[in-house]
C-alpha cells in the first residue's frame, strides 16, 4: 500500500524539514512544480532578476543568520548565471545549497532545449554535486546536502534535478514513512548542534603558555569564529589576558569592533608588524591574508576545526584541531585555574596597541579632512574623505548595520574604519573580488535580519553588473540603502599609472578623447533612475549633502539609492601599499616602453617600478605616487611585503643622502 505524492512535494518538504524556509532564485519551465510547492508549503521564494544575485543573496543570508542559504536556478542559462555567486560562496566558506534544473534524462545528451551539464560545472565550486536521477533518493540527498554544507569548513553543495522526475507524474511512496532510508521527522542532531571539537587540555595549556611567553601576541580569528559565534568566548579570553585580537572575514563584528582590545583600522598593519606571535583561529590563509607573510621572525599557533585549513607555509609552533568557540572557552578555564589572580597579562602591549589605533585613526582622519578641503568642485567627492564620512555615519547612526562592500575604490577606504557591531556585519566578495555582488548580498542580509539597517556600497561598474536586482529589493519591500560611488569609470585613479593621455583600457579620462574603452557613461544618475520605479533616490554632489542624504535614505524606510558623484582620480587603498606586490605589478605595468603613451611623469614612475623589481638599478625614488607623501605610510600597512619595504627604506635613505 503506498500513497501518491508529487515528487516536488517530497523535495520541498525535505528542504523545509532541514529549516530551509527561504529561497532565492528565478523560475523557469523546468522548475515550475518546485516553485508551486514552495508556495503551497509556505516557503518564501525571493524571485530575483539575475541568478548570480540569488546565490549572492543565499550567501549573505547564511553569513548573517548562521544558517544554510538556499538558491535555485533553472536549466541552461539559469544554471550558468548562478555559478558566479556559488563560486564566491565556495571561496568564502559559506554554506549554501544550490538547486539546479535539468532536462529530461532521456534528452541529456540530445541537444535539448537549454542544455547544461550543471553537475560537472559546479563540481569546481562545491563540496560535492549530484545529478539525482532516482526519486526515492531526493529527500536523502537533500538531508545529506544540508549536513555536508555545514560541516566545517562550510561550503556550497549543488543538486541537479531532471525534469522528468519532478514534473510529470504522481509518484507512489512505497514506504509511507518516506523514501529510501529516509525517516520523516528524524531528529538526528544537526551538524551545528553536535559537540564542538576541542583540542586536549594539554594542547590548550601549551597554547596558553606559548601566548604568555610572547612579548607582543595577537589573536586573529577568521571565518571559523562565525560558525558558531565565538564572541562571548573571544571577549572573555582577550579581557582575561589583555591580548589584543583581530576579527576577519565572516567573523567581523562578532565582538563589537569598538572594543578596546580589537585591532582594526589603519593601525592593523602596524600592529601586525610589531607583533611577534600570532594565534590564528579558524583563519583560512589566502591572498587577502597575504598567505601569512606578515614579516620576518613571526611565529604562529594555528587552531582550526579542520586539518585542511592548517596553512603549511608559516612557522607554526603548535597545530591544533578544534572549534574556535570551544577552544577559547577551554583556554579561559585553563588561565583561571592555573594563574588564579596572578595572570601574566599583556597589559603594556595592549596599551601600545590602543595608542597605535588612536594614532592611526587620527592620521587617517587628518588625511581625509585635508583631501576634502582640496576637493571642492561639484562631483569631486573623493573616496578617501567619503570613506571616513560613511564610516562615521555607520558607527554613529546605524551601529547595528550590516554593510556590504562592493564598490571597488570607496569600499577600500571605508572598510577598515567601520566598527562593525554585529556578527557577520561586514560582507564582501572575499577572494573572488568581483563587482556586482552588493545588490544580491544586500537582499540576503535584509531577509536574514529583517528591519535592521543594511547598507551596500556599490561602484558604478557594480551597478551595471548587478544593479537591476534593486528592483527585486523594491518589489519585495526590502529597506536596503545602496550607496553608489559614481566616478564614471572602471577602477578609479588608474590614469596615475598610465598618464592622463593614455588611450587605454582603464583611464577614466579617455572618455574625453575616445568614447568607449576606458570609461562608463559619466554620471548616470542612479538615484534618479531608481526613483522612477518607486525607490527613494538621492543625487549627491557636495560634501555637506553626504550625511543628510544617507540619513534621509534610511529614514525613508524604502529601498534607497544614494548616488555620490565621485572623483575618477582617487585610487584604491591598496595602490598605496601593495603596488610593490607581484600581481599589482604584473597587472598595471603591462606594456613595453615604446607603447607607453602616458605623460613623462607616468613613464618615470613606471621605470621606477621596473627597477624596484630588479630589472635595473635602484629607482630614484620609492615615492611613486606623489599625492601620498605621508612619511609614515609604509608603516601603516601590512600591504607591502617586508622585502619591498626594506627596499623602499633603502631608497629613502639614498634619497636623503643625495639631497
Ligand atoms: C564580475 C567582475 N568583472 C570584472 C572585474 C574586474 N574589475 C575589478 S575592479 C573593476 C571595476 C570596478 O569599477 P567600480 O565598481 O565602478 O569601482 P571604482 O570605479 O570605484 O574603482 C573591474 C571591472 C571584477 N572584479 N568582477
Ligand atoms: Mg567606478
């Protein structure tokens, strides 16, 4: 005796049993039955404009809620469109499930309508992916996907469902309790409810002693601190020992970043350079962490819940396998038991770090104010002062905001000044480093934290790439403020490399001479554009309008677009620093000298960069970019690898002698 059900019923029910009540996607003929059952069963589907935004939204949702994000795309173009967001989630360690449509099984290799080999495509950016060709296994794979995507380190899983198994016929459940090996309402603990793995007492004791032996120890917490939230344990351990800490990636904001022991902002680089030992916990080393190359003679202890994340290129005294939260908890207990009232706190070092922070913030603010005073033309809102103004606004007026960093140039000047106060409070594209993710991620963040302030910093390139999903936010009545740094170009400030006349790919001024290559249409009024469909919109051209416009946008309670007429000559913060790093060099100095059309000044800079890389004798000056002549620039960054810093210093000395 069996009972008749439609297979999409099984799919949707299994998803909801796993707590997946929210879904981001775009429908298609192949997905209609699933979409209808979402509606019937009360799953909330957010219908996007572009599938990449569906995956971005699912990722942001997972990061702000700590739960699984769910996204869905139809066959062919839908599946292809969504992969960009899934790839970002993969390289950001975010647990999402991607549901992909597929043709009839019989048509898989027959050039069917909208063909795609989704399973194969998604293999490269998921933990695993499965073409589920057996109805009796649907719910089993959904449950398996939900467990596996959350298993540390979290990452996406994709399921591809063929049309003939989800649309046509009622299916007879032979086992009324469910499907193959699937027990309805089974309450096995979910992955995040399982006991947290912890290093042994002895290992934790060794780590504690190792920290106390250091003169200037730092604790760096990465994405592993977010699953589950390590905030109380981190705060407790840091306050107990006076060891400063820094939160990275998905962990930003766990302990509010205005905590005195939290290092951030312009002082971070300096603190990293002075520190002698680093306890890294749940930190995945990657290019944004400079693969741990934080200076010579640094020593590490690495704690991760997965051995796969222990990084092999750094001098590591202890490797321990454990969850961040559980390990910190045990370490605090050990400190208390072992030292009682005589904890050898690192108070002097803590005070040094606090002084660095204050000084760093002061220097940055002075630079912002100085530039602001010089930038007085309408539409000349430079990213350096704007970064300060926007961070001040966030810190002072919307401290519980979730902020999404999409704008390339502006985000770089705002990110380290924002003192996030909510777990997962600063979201970005991670090492994928794309543009256009901000709109989808803003939607996911607002759905995950209903009614809380969400601010997405966009560039005008990102608006072109993902901007139409602002209509989704409007249609779904999601109050998100999209702030556009509208400099009318890709990659502000690149003319500094190539010269104002360079008729190449990324000169923001090439518009004047050769419409096309280098620029976007200048000053597309994004605020006005989205006002036409019902959003709140602002066009901002002068400094004193910035903060009031931001305030009005939040007060409107609507989807809002604040269009800041930005300066095309301001460059990304990294160009102050990483310019000596290999890939920036390769990217930006890609032409032989005889093809260079820039000014004499830019040629000179380029020659100098070649020299720094050992192609000829020493450069005449390490100051390649005149606008930043702050003596202390080099010290205030972890951007420049030490060997180049050394060279830069040598050059400075030589220059002094020559003078
Ligand atoms: C999806 C994607 N395509 C291309 C790139 C290469 N890219 C890096 S920055 C950039 C332009 C950024 O322009 P915008 O967001 O307007 O920033 P800004 O002008 O402030 O530098 C591009 C195209 C990318 N990062 N992501
Ligand atoms: Mg731009």
